[in-house]
C-alpha cells in the first residue's frame, strides 16, 4: 500500500520531528535488530475483537471517525478527562465534529500511549507525519477520507498491508460463524479464525440473563439444557462446531480464577431447579458454578488441542450512571486489586493432576502482580511443549511503553523471554496493528541496549534470532500455523 507520497500536495503531510525511522531505537545495535530481524516479519494477532462481518464484506469505511474513533474507549476516556461533552464522544454529533473534538485533545495526550498510537496510525497506513491538532485536523480528515475510498484501504486491504498472517477474533458460543465460513470460502490470504469466549455461561449472577443465554444455546445446539450435564453436552457441541470452523483458541475474561472447581449433588439439583424457575431465584454458590463449568470446558479444550487464555484482574463498569447510558466497554473500567496467585495455582493444578492442562496464556492487568504471573508459568511447564504456559503480553492499561517493559523484564527475570509468543492488539480497530511495531521497536531497544552495555553477547545473529522468535516464530509454532 502506499501511493500517498505520489499524491499532489503531499509535502504538507511531513512535519513531525519525533516519529523518525529510528523511533524508540536508541542504539546502533537496536537499529540493526529491528531493521534486519523484526521490522518485516508477518503478524500473528492471536487475540482481538475485530468484527468478522466487516472482514467478510471487505468493508470500506466512510470517514476516519468511523474507522478510528467509534468503539475506542481509550480515546473516549481521554476526551472526557479533557472536558469534552459526551455528544462528541458517543453521542449524536456528526462524524466530522467528533473528529475535530478528538483532534483538539491530541496535543494534551503527551506521555499517554494515545499520543504515540495516534501519530503512528496516521503515519501507517495513511502516510501522514504531521501532528494532529486543531490546525491540521481538517486537512488530515479530508485527505484520509479520500484514501479510505481506495481498495487498498478496505478492511482486507488493510490486513494485507499490515502483513497479517493470522488473526483470531472473539466469538460467543452461540455465534453461527457464518462470516468466518465466508472468509474461508473466499480463500482470503489472511487466516481469520474464530475464538471461543464462553463468558456469558460462566456468570450465573443474573438469573434471567443467564437463562436467556441458555435458551439461545438450546436453539443453536439442538440440545435441551435441563441440568448441568446437558449444559456441558450443549457446550461440547458448540466447541465441536467451532473446531470445524478452524477455532483453536478459547478466551475467558474473569476478575480472578474461581476458588472451587466442583459441584455437590445438592448444588447440581439446585441448578436444575434454577433452570425450571427460569432464573427467578438467586443461585446460592455462583463461584462454585463458574469453577465447575470452567474446569470442564478446559478439559474439552485439552482434548481438542486448543490454547486457552485467561484475562484476569479488571474492575469493570465502575460508573453506574454511564453504564446505564452507554453500556459495557465504554471507558469506565479500571485495574482491580484482587488476590490472584492461590486460586490460579489451584485451578491450573486441578487440570495438571490428570494431565489435562492444555497450552495456556495468562494475562495480568495489575502491574503489582507481574512477578506473580511470571512465576506461575514455571509451575506448570512440563517439558511437553516449549513455553506451554505463557505469561501473556501487556494488556489493556499496561499496553504502553512502561507496562510492556515491566512485563518483559518480569518474564526475563523469572521465566524465559526466548519462549515468549509476543504481542497482540486486543483491539476493535483495523488501524491498531501499529501496536506490533511499537512492541517490536521497544523489544529491539531493550536487547540492543543490553548488547552495547555488555550485558548480552554482541552477536547480532544470535540475539536477532531470539528477537525473530518472540515477534513471530514462537507464535507460529505455538498455534501450529
């Protein structure tokens, strides 16, 4: 992609001074590692929230607002902090008005990752190296909107531009996966695989909502759910369905791992009665239910040879007023301070006791727990697979320079960085693949700095191979691509 520089009047695009070709690369060794080993590797983005229907349709976005601002709760939080009226964030203001409101905020986001992400995403793919602010906003908006009309800037065009080899979306057990099937039938060169996310069935706290999900599960699976065993049967049917559609990964969003992993006969009877009463009564032991169901799901994943992921620790939907107005994932979540180690160890051990622990990635949102998570992985690496248990990449609030460096340092100090499967976007935006570049530059800078300080061998091929493995080859092997 990239006819930008040949367009008339393109000189106005280049005015920034910080986002040079050597951005984040502070030593000659870092530059060599990045340019010779990391920069051109394909991307394996094994966890994101990209909408498969838009990939299937090869959607073209009408405006920069539509592709860049809608659904981006990172930007929404910043705008609210700067006093922007909600009408220009999630409200009914026109796309251009919303973009102008965001552009006015960008200069005030310095030292927040939004500042780097914004300028990186304008540079790649749009070729814009001008600071986004009040003065440049209109030209940038008009110029980008024109580019979005081109085939190279369709959804599939962007995925090819960013050299994505495989992306894995996030899909509920009841999804029909029709769009994944269409993408596969099209022989699109980028693998777009579904990811199994059963969170709706792990939360029984709201009985009516839970039963509504059960009814949908019955409909799509063709299995009547009347007790715990039939629930497992229906979910197994969906796992089989997902597997046939190419799914090889499951994901779970939890505050912490459940403390119990089995149900007594009395609790199973209560669950059966709970269904009969359509969830009208509260369930007495919701955490036990979550643990028991999750442990059985994990055994199913192991049998299929899937990878399982656990995203742990966020405190969600803190602002009840805005939750009623905007719903979840609107920018009102934060880092939680839950105890993690004991339950996580017990859960993984329960599976490992019977050798039913599949390849596992654990993600942490609280930097205070970095070493806890890094050390946990070593407890269950059993020599069967390289890096079987992974301390996943910096997630959500930690997806920034300081957070990534701390995660990499904890993993290096307590585990083996050489087995790490690298970065992912965890994003709803087709422009977010610059986060892989961000990660790769930081990674090369860390290694390059230590090479020049004499802390690592000054052997470009040796260290370069490790960099390549972290950026691409470890994930390719881990996911059997």
